[in-house]
């Protein structure tokens, strides 16, 4: 990897060395050069940390609805263009159950980084489903904070420990991208240890964290779906399977390809757009987010663990074929 990176940098520099502009701009490229050379002796951890090192620190709380807020990054607006065009969910069709939706971010992304759609998707859900849905987003290392939120949200009688009835009357939906998708299944296992069921898990281009299993869906999960792509420096997990097929329904493992598709990634920095673009194209894919909202709409319109949107196996469902065939 180091040899290839050095060769690429050498060719890149020779291409621009005929003009003094290279030397004037050299200092601007220095951080990227250091990252590229460092990847030669690293792995997924170094790659994801490098991408996150350029993250925005702007607070997500300032954007209440990404569909209408003019300050929303244009690439994220494009990522949400299909979900923003959806009709408002009629109150009569909404579930009477409490619903808690937890999102986990990839890499070392902070929960207030508005340049990642997972962050503003939480705001979108609040705007679409309020007040029946409680939504929060966390870094993939903040599982304890997420678990505390769920305990508080389920504890209706405020006795400090949710009972069996409370556990059954609250729907939990988990989603995440990259390391965040790996954390989704890890977190579901933590809930399983406390006998807390999960209605739906959504993994977007899952990248396994060390000592985690992002392939096997625990038995306390009713339904699970996996969106992935296989290009770039961090290709996603291509297959998820149930620990117990009688208790968990895998809605599908859907491979996305971007060879002939233009997905805007202007919300990411140079490193992500140049060296790991497919991993972020799927993160910004309007069709992926649209299908996620279809699944969440279905969950909210079914008071129990009824059927979700009609998907199954690895064959794209009707709504998927209509968009991609």
C-alpha cells in the first residue's frame, strides 16, 4: 500500500510541478499526504479516523428539519430529496406504541456533525413523527449513553427498571452506517441481555469493528435489513444472517452499485470523496434513505410485530425493482 501511494503521489506531483502554483499550494496538500502515507501501515481504523479528522463541528440542534432549513448542506438535501417529498404521515395511521429510534455514526464522527446524513436523519424523523417517536443519534462508542436513553424511555412508571410489559409496548428501531452499522448489532445484543426486543435493525455499508460481529443478527431482533456496496477502501458487509431464523426475519441484503450513478458527496472532505467515495455514496443515496423511511413508516403503522414492507431474501422487492431495474 505504501509503495502504491508513494507512486501515485510522485505522479501527481510531476503532473503539477511545471507550474509554481504547486509549491504555493503544497502546504495545503500536506495533511492529505500524511494521511495517505499513514494508510500503508494501517487498516480500517486508520482510514475511518483519517476521514473523521476533517469532520465539521457544527451543532445539529440548529437544524430542526433538514427538508426546509436553508442551512442544510446541498448534498444532504439531495440525499433526502425523496423522503422530503413524502406526504405527512396521517395521525390516524400512526401506532399508539412508544417508538425509540437510535442511530449510530461511523468512524469517529461526532453526534453533532451535520455533514453526515445519519445525524440530520434523526431531525427528519422528529419532524415527521413527533411527538410519538423519540430519536437520538450517537457515536459508535457511545453505547452506554444510548442504553441509558432506552431505559429512561421505557420506564413508564419511573421505578428505575422497565418491566416486561413496558419492554413489549415500546418499539425500538436501530440504524447505522459503517462502524455505526456494526454497533447496531452489538447494541442489539446488549439489549438482548436485558430481555429487550428490537423491532428493526438497519445496516448501511457495515464495517466490522474489532471484537464485534456485524454479520449475525441476535434473536431479539424481529426484522433486519442490510444495504451495502463492495468498492472503495472500506467495502460493506455483504451478508447478514439470523441467529434464530424462527425469531428474526432478514428483509434482505441489498447491494448498491454506483458506477453509472451520480450521487453527490460534496458534504465530505477531499479524502472521503477521492479515496473512499463508494462508502459515502451509499451514505448519501436518496433511494436508500427512501426505503428506510418506507420501513419505519410500516413499523409505525403496525402496532405489533406485524409484517413490514414486503421484502425478503436477496431478491429486490417490488418497490426496489421499480426504482432500479
